[in-house]
C-alpha cells in the first residue's frame, strides 16, 4: 500500500494512493496515520478495506489538494550521519565504525511540497535527499538485523535540510543545525515494505533550480536499514511511527568547491525511485 495524508495543515485526511490520479478515502475508518494506528495493527486492518473499495469502484480523484507528510508528527525523528561511502569521501571524513546518531525535532516535519524556510542567522543552509524509515511497532533490544524487517512499517522520501554553520561551527550537538522549522519535508507517500523489492537498490536524486546536485543509490549505504534499526534498538525504545532518516549520497552543498548554499527563491526537487518526488520553494526567515 501507499499511504498519504492530503488536505490543509492540521486537517489532513488519511488515504491510500492507487495511482497518480486516484485514491481510496480512509478517513471514515482511520483517524490518522499515527502511533496509535501503526501500533495496533492498523496496516493489516485497512488492507481489506482498500481492496474492497477499489473492487467496488469507490475511489476518489486527486484535485490538487495539498499533500501532507504521510505520517502524523512522530514521537521522535532519529537521523544517521555519514551513512554513504561516497558522501563520507566528499566530506573528507572517515567511514564510521558504528552509525552516527543525531536527532531532529519532530516539529520539523512538513509536507513534500511545502516551503522550506531559512532560519534567522543562517549562512549555510544545505539539502540532503534521504531514505526515511517508519517504525511499525514498539521495538527494543532486537537480537539481529534480520528481526528488524518486521519492525519496519515502510519507507518514504525525506529532505534532511541542514544549516551547516549551526551544525558544525556552533559547538554542541548536530541537532542545532537540523531542527529549524520546515527542515524535514517528507513524502509524498509511505510505501509499505511489501511494495519495495530491494531497499538497497533505489536510485535517488536532488536538483536545485533545475541543476542535478545529488545522484545516488541506496546500494552505497554503509549501514542498511535493518542494521540501523537493530543498532538503535540497543540504546532506546523505538515507538510506532518513529521516523529514521538514513543518510544522504554525495552532492550536498557543502561538498562543492566552493560550497553552494541555499538561498531564498531557490527550488529543490528530489525523489527516490518507487517513493515519489518532492518540490520545495526556499523562503527567507520570518
């Protein structure tokens, strides 16, 4: 299934995407795609509903509605840094022995086509196309990466927008450069795991103002999604709906010589094969 939330900010309704033109409305049987839904077997409950309504022709057409993030605001957003060998090389940093973990404020989550706002005092805003993992059940102390497969609800596109001066030059934790409002566009849909044949063979890309900046593939991940979930489960309890951003391939702004930073008026377009595409306008500080 491909789950989406469409409608105005704060009033999104849950639907199942059928194709680019049609969807099955689930708002009468699901309040939201959130922790409660995922943690109580919601995916299994709605599968027959979607099948029945599709067979009966009970579908609706997209009419230009705003697309929200495909999940409600999660309990936490966890992020993995330097998780692509070729990205580590472009930044001149060593390949890590264990996943590098940082957090991102959950209120950074926005829709895939919502504006990205440069924060006050920013001098080095940057982009990062990433594969996102959504956790499907309460998870801790997994015995092996293989067990992590059953803990994952699905995958989605995320843009891990960053402010490099805040992140690298202000001391303390990376979270300061990652947690400005609008810094985590997500979607357009959440693809359940059965829709992805090989999560380590997904092409991913990002353009800025029509110029290709990132062109990668999940095959160059250092730690795959199952290793990441297993690893994190040793240190914390993962809740249903938690979002994990799994790192970015080469081509981020700070990797160019000289670096290229986002500016108000820029347009970012990005996507991952099978998971859809995003488009964001960059706007200035409030």
